[in-house]
C-alpha cells in the first residue's frame, strides 16, 4: 500500500498490480480496497494492464478532510492518475461511475472510460430515491447512527427487509458501518441522480456504458439514455447480470474495450 496527497492535503491510499497500460478502478458506495468488487476484479485485469485500485476518501486507509465536495473526489482521482503517469484508462461502477464521468468531463486525462450502471434517473422518471435522501443520511451520520445509516441506504436501493436483517448479523456489517459516514458523499457525487447531460456532452474519449440484463428497468433505461448522450459511446448489456456484476462477466468486456 502507498499513499498520495490530494490537492486539499488528504492522504489517499492506493496500490497497483500487473503490467501494461495503466487502468484505474473506481469503487461505488461502501466499497474499498478491502471490500467490494474491485479486489476480485483487479487480478483478472492485471494480466493485461497495470491496475490501480484506491480507497476513496473516508474509506479504509484513506484520510478524510472537511468540508466535503464532489470536486475533492475528482482531485483524489487526479492524484492517483498522476501516480499512474498522468493519463490512464478508468473504470467506475455505480456511484464510482458517476465520479468517473464527472472526472472525465472536468478534463482529467482519461484516455478510455468505462461506466457500469451509474444510478442516474432518466428525465421524467424516478428510480426510487426520495428527495430528502441526502438529508436523511446526513442526519443519521451526525447522530452517529452508523447502523441505521447503512440500513436506510440498503432499504432505498432495494435490499429486502429480511436481507438487511440477515446482513446485520454477519461480520460484513461491521465493515459497512465503518464507512457509513461516506454514504452522503455518494449521493452528492450523483447530484440528485439526474443524468448530467451537460457533462456527458463534453466527454469526447471512447466510452463504454454497460448494464446487466437482469438489473432494474430504470437502470437499464438510464444506461441507454446516458450512452446516447456521450458522443461515440457504446452500450453493452451483460447477459444475466445485475447491479452486483460478476467480475468474471465484466472482466472480458473491459479487457476487450480497453485493448481495442
């Protein structure tokens, strides 16, 4: 594990593996180098690229500096990008895809961009996120109700009550509670969940937008809508996959896209 200093002085923990052109992986909510899809995905991609994985601020071994703003996370990604040589491929999942799109639109030297199911809403639709979701999360965090924060988030994203209850009984719940304070960050990254059409329009690098065929209908429509607004992008539907995409399903798609 190494660290890099972001623009506001926050220490961001990162590591790399493999060889070849650099590829940075950007996690979604609650995940880090210690938990989530990227630790399993990275070794598959490292056979073809130099893969960088990092802890988004406030998670695992990365620091956290107040006040928070989505721009700080773009600067964190930029700091890792500099460690990778100044330019790189980027793959983001869920809110990490929203962050990756924001970073590409801000002018970071991202040479190819892959996004898996950023949970945006198509205009005129609502994916189920209440308007006061950010406030509800911030209130729970301020009151140090970490378990409630995680449970509220899980309920909103569609995890059944029984699933939430069972999850709370296992050691994994301790890991989730440890990063509960970062959930409001993800909501701010998604900027009200509206598809950022202006951001999408300025992205000119080759872009892949992917989603699973078994994910929710709103997310599938969102992926299609977003892909149509990024110039020259392509849409890829992964057969049998949900929001919790298998590393064995997404890895070949990413390898083919980034090697093209």
